[in-house]
């Protein structure tokens, strides 16, 4: 598994994704008009795709990063352990993303 | 073989100890992990806050950020993430950019970007939570 590059790629994606987060916070602080612009964008198909991708990148990077903690502590170097943690991060990241979006649609009524 | 002459009274080991290729030792390595642990602890509350905000309008969002614990959670997360991504992007730059001038300019731009994003977000949260 060559997932270390995915860790890096999701990190870089999250880096630029913070622009969206900052835009959203500034809009919320600015007023209803600015906030409506953000909601129009995040409610669009492209916007939803980007926010969904951002959610996945965040959760995958988090779980993938936890593997690094295990390695930093000196554990998990056996091939089976490495593979297991890597698959865990991959499957866990996707599962948690879907879960968060299900909750989001449930509480937010489809945003 | 003669050892190279040095005007310093410090031993070669003392001069390089804890510095390494980054010239700043392991401080970035440590801070990268410190901020990662912070965000791991904060991720569940942050997701809860974001879910609370889903579907609310601007007045609702402002109302949510007027809560002191929510504002503090978001501020902590923003500081940790901005610091974490500054270090992470610098590692990426140092790995792929080998021209010294372009590298320095990129590292500088990275610092500007992270500080600007963090400060803009912090300002927005403080503005909302103080109700101005």
C-alpha cells in the first residue's frame, strides 16, 4: 500500500480547503448577504462535492495520522500491522465521512 | 589526515547537536505532533459544532458562535490547524523545491498564507462571539 502519498495529498488539500472555512467564518461575521453567498456555493453540486471531499480528506488525514503516532511510539512495524492500520484508515475515513454526512442531512434537512 | 581548523571553541558535536538539516532541530517535529494531538482531541466537538451550524442562517450561526465554549473550541482548533499546516506544507516545499531562492520564497509565502487564514478566522469568531 502506498498510502503515505495520500496522507500528504489530503494534507495539501486541507491546506487550501481552509480558505473555504475562513470564507465561511468571515461571511458569518459579515452579515446575511455574505452568508447567503457561501450557502449558495456550498449548496450547489460543485460546492457539496468540495465539502464532501474536504470532510473525507480531514477524517482520512486524521486516521492516517494516528498510524504515525503508533509508529512514533515504536509499535506497528510488522507488515500485517502496517497493512491493517492502513486499511483501517482508508475504510474508517470513508465510513466516518458517510456517517457525518448522514447526520448532517438528518439534522440539517438536506442543508 | 589533519582535521579542518575551526575558530570555534565548541566541539563539532556541540555545534550540530539537535540542529540537523532544518537548522532548528526537532522543534517542528514536536510541534507537528503537539498540534496533531490537540486536533485529535478537538475533532469530535468541532464536528458537533459544524453539524449544529448546518442548515442555520447567518443569524443562527452568529447565535451559535456567541457561546463562549463553542468560540473557544473553534479558536483552539484554528490555531492548532494553522500551525500544523504551516509545518506540513514547509516539509512538502523542502522535499520538492530544490532551488534555494524559490524555496525561501515558498516557505515565506506559506507562512503568510497560514497566518492570514488563521488571523482572518480568529477575527471572524471574536467578532461574532463579542456580538459586534
